C-alpha cells in the first residue's frame, strides 16, 4: 500500500501523461500517413487524439506544480528579500488554490448540466460529460499538488523562522 501511495504521489501524472502524449502523437502520425498515402483517414483518430491531448495538458499542469516548472514573472519578486519572496510565494499559492477551487466548482456545475443533456462525441459516441469531467479532475489534481507544495513551503518557512 505504501508503494502504491508513493507511486501515485511521485509518478502518476508523469506516467499517464507520457503514455497519453505518446498515444496522441502516434494517432496523429497514423492519421497524417493515412491521408497522404491512402487518401483516407481514420474517423475516430482525430477525436480521440484531441480528448487525450486535453487530458495530457491538465496532467502536465499538475506535474509542473510538483516539479516547480510553471512560468512566473520574477521582476518584482527579485526586488524582495528572501523572506519577502517566501511570503509572496505562499500568498500567491493561496490565491491560486482559491482560483482553482472556484474553477473546480464551476466545472463540476457544467459537468452536472452536461450529464443531463446526454450529448455524445460525433464518432466515438463517448458521452460528452465524460470528456468535460477532465476539467474538474484536472483542477482537483492541480489543487492537490498546490496544497502539497504550499505545505512544504510553510514547513520550510517555519523551520527557517525557528532557527
């Protein structure tokens, strides 16, 4: 059980994201080859690659939080003292968490409405509400990672304050 939790914490987004991106790129490549060489395409290839790409984007955003790879504007931050930088980082993380919670709520509301309309994707006939579920799940992952990072920052800040 401990290994499974460790894997989920350390590698889940990375493994699913790499697999999803590899499948997406492969599907697009096959689609291009089919169109160029055989003058016909695969109907479901484009739709599935689009859905997988959206999934990979949200997983990548979550992974970017974990690895601290998101783009940030540092012009003002660099003017602050190290303590000021840490305080600002904690404050911006709190604002980001609040934003994610709002978006999660709105996207869950949209998901609920999509469930009632029973629309489906054109070719694969996947209920659209499953596709729209990627957004709240993605923001839940983002928020979870942000809370982890914020907790680590606060712990580090408290340790530095005590010493």
